C-alpha cells in the first residue's frame, strides 16, 4: 500500500472521534507499529487535528481553529483557495508571502503545533499536490447544496456520483459520495479528481444512499 493511501485509511479510521490504539491501527492497515507512530507524526504535521500519544491512543478532534478566530469549513476553503492562487503568482514577493503565511498558519493550528513544518511548500508531504483539488471545491459545494449529481474522473475511470458531504483533513479535502456506478459509498480525495462536471439531474434521499446511512454504516464498524 502506498504511504498516501495508508495515511488516508488512518484518517478514515480516526474520523469517528473514538480513541484508537496504535496497535489496532497497525493491524487494520497492515503496517508496523513503528510505521504507525511515524504516520501519526506526519498527519499531525500536515494539520490533521490529532490528539493522543504512544501507549495511550489517538483520536481526531473536530475543531479547526486559529486563535482567536473560529473558522467555518467554508472560511477554511476560502483561505486555502486564496493562498494557493497567490502562491503560484509570478510576483515573487507575493508568492513568498503566501508561503510564509501558510507556514505561520501551520504553526498555530491545533492541537500540538510545537513542531512547525520544515518546508514552506503550500502542502506538506505526502499530500503535496492537495492544492490541485481546490479548483473542484466550488462545484462540489454547489452540487451538494443543489442536490445535483456529479460526473467525475479519477484514476482514468469516470463515475456518476451523488455528493453528500465535504470533509477537511489538514489541507486534504475529501468528499463523501454515493457512487451510482459501483452502487456503494466512497470517500473520494478531491485532489485525485482529474475532471469534474455537474449533471443537470437532481437526486433525492433514498434508503441506503443518504449521508445518514453513511454515518450509520461508519459508526457500526
């Protein structure tokens, strides 16, 4: 399993808010205990709000805050869209300022930010290309609000999905969808979407295909 895929799997395991022991995470991902400890440090350095310690366990907290501000998900999205755009500017001073601001934000993100990122890149490895997905966020949010289906292409495969919810994990965005093609729920990494199109047809909640059903399925695992 690629490291980025394993880290995404760990995030999905922790998203229920419960305390998970490192040994259980290692067993679920097929990785060694030492690897899991390193992965937890990487996720925390990437901005994922993780609390816990070796020998105790880990959990993801819900709050995303910048003292003294409490940011909504939409405000976080706007912040990262703006920083991403400016960081690609041909104006060297502006691009450098955007990267510097990103590093300063990292330094105050909860929970324990004592280890600031060693790089001024916009996103931290292994999600270094996460900014590529920001272009899709406005369309996804529009489709969720209007309850419109999406046609998306990722990994060379095109699928029709019902977008249900956007989630944020330390500058990595995921979208919970019901896939009409596979007839199953999926948590699609937005940065892996190659093409995205809003379809004209609307959808309504159906038994087994709603966000409530997805949350129930996750909590029962």
